[in-house]
C-alpha cells in the first residue's frame, strides 16, 4: 500500500505530463476497441443482409456469384432459370414458400428487380426485421414501382412520381413507352434493397414485349392497354428465395436442386455463402486490427519514454528510497506500479470515451452506411485486449525501472552536477 501511495503521489506531482500520457493511451484504446467493435459490427451487418431465407436458387455458377447478383445486385447471372423449373421446385412438398427474382434492367444506375408481392413479406434482414414503408404501398397496378430509401433520397422521388426504366445496365436505351409510377418508398434498411427499384414480374415481361435480342423491334410499340390484356407470365427468372418446411429438409432440397435433371441449377445457404464472401472481402479487417494495435504500442512506448526522460529529475527521490532501506525490487516495483496505474486509468478513460462515441455515432452509422453497432458490454475478447494493455504497460516499464535502480546505486545521496 505504501508503494501504491508513493506511486500515486509521484504521478500527481507530474500531472501535466502524466495527463497527456494517459490521454494518449486512452485515445489508442478507443481506436483499438473501436476497430474491434466496427469489425464485429460490420461482420454482423454483412451476414444479416438477408435472414430467415433457407436457400437461394439460381443458374449453376458459383455460390459467391449467385449471392452477389441475387442479394447484393452486383454483377449478372450466367444464365436464367426457366419459369417451369421454378414452379417445379416451388411445388415440392418440402418447400414452404418461394419468391422469384428477375434482374437485368436499371434506372439511373440503380438496379431494377422484378418480383412478387410476397417479397415484401418474406424478405428479412438483421435478425428477422421485415421491410416497412415510409410512404405508399406495395405495387397494385401493372406499372407500379416501389423504390428503396437511397433511390428516393438521391433522386428526390416521392410517391406518384413517374420513372422510366432503362434496358440493361448503364444503357442509353429506355423503355419510354412504358413509364412506371412510384407507389411506395421503403424505410431505410442498410441493405441493397435501399438501392433497388422493385416492380412486378409481369411488368418486366410487359416492358420487353417489343424487344428482342437486346434491341427494340421496329414498328409502333404495343399500346399500354393492350399490354394489360396480354398473358404476361414470365418465361424465365434470375433467381429465387426459398423457405423450407423444416430445417432438417434444407439439405434435401439443396441436393435436389443441385441435381435437377431439367437444367443446371444451384442452391446455396445464404449464411454459408455470406461467410465465404466475407472471407474474401474481410481481409481488410486484419489490417485495421494491426494498425490499431500499433497505435496502442506507440502510446505505450511514449509512456516508457516519458518515464525514462524523467529519471534524471528523480535521481534524488530514488537515492532517498534506497537510503531508507528500499530494496532493489521496491524501486522497480514503484515504477512498474506507476506505469500500470497510467495504463489502467488510460484504458478506463478509453472505454468511457468509446461508449460515449458509440452512443453519438450509432444512429448516423446505421442510417448512412447500414452499419449497426450494438452498444453492449465488452466481450471476453475485448476484455482480454484491455488486460493485454495493462500487461504491456508493466512490460514497457521494466527498462526505465531497471535503469532507475542502477542510477540510485551509483548516485547515492548526491546529484551529479
């Protein structure tokens, strides 16, 4: 207790330099734990892009490619799935529900997706949250469209605004003769839905009636009234979301789809494919953790340098302690206790600043980037990181502690001038 009291009084007498050192440690801990929180939050937000969907089905390619174009709207499918094959799979007794997806067109760089009203009921994200409307409703007319929050915000759309869909991606060919009307705007989700224009499958067929092989047929376009009377059953879809009656039947359905004899198909488990994709894009998290760890090491080295630089001014203090009978380990322990106290106060301050920062920026991160970071207690891993900071504080104090002991032996009671 005497050593702790001496260490506390010594630190108090050097308040300015000690305070700056503690602040540096606190900021490094904020960065270190903040990166850890961001890393885990980013992984959770990424894997929660789609939930409560058992399988995603598409033309045979790769699991990551299927996930990219069906969920993230990145890239294109290698082939389509015929409507007959989709109906055959959807009618299996093990399949509880099936939602088709048709991709290919765009609107001012935003992907257009054709689907059924069931998509708004079955799509879930972030642990089972359903889609919600901030304005309007689901498509009721053939040429109704529902837009994501980012589409509406960036293009300034409101309900009832007209929009024109372009043929393909980054195309100058537009379906001007079949304009859509916005019937609803979705709430922000932080998923690719925010950047999607959603229409019905029948609408996708209708706008392509006068198109063949990627080009518009010559002649007058089919009147809209005539399109409404036509049989607009899809010929093919891009992918489908599937729900299975029982979790025990998921692999049975997956195997049946992967071995489907009529055409080459692929079914993937979204969670497994998301983990595989994260393994590709999540390499940067290792670099972030490494950089933040180096910041902590730099702060601790600065603390060691501060203690070393102050040893000359503390020669008499060390000599007096030795003269009063303090053993060699007492001098070493004193400086180690000082370092541990600074590390502990810095780490505690860093944790407080971290949670204050999270409380301030959590809504902004969620709304702007779709990155939801829950404010929870420190995990076991994060607790171990704090323990490691304290252990490193004791470790970096060894050099100045040993040097102080040797100086006190050499100097005796006199300070060399």
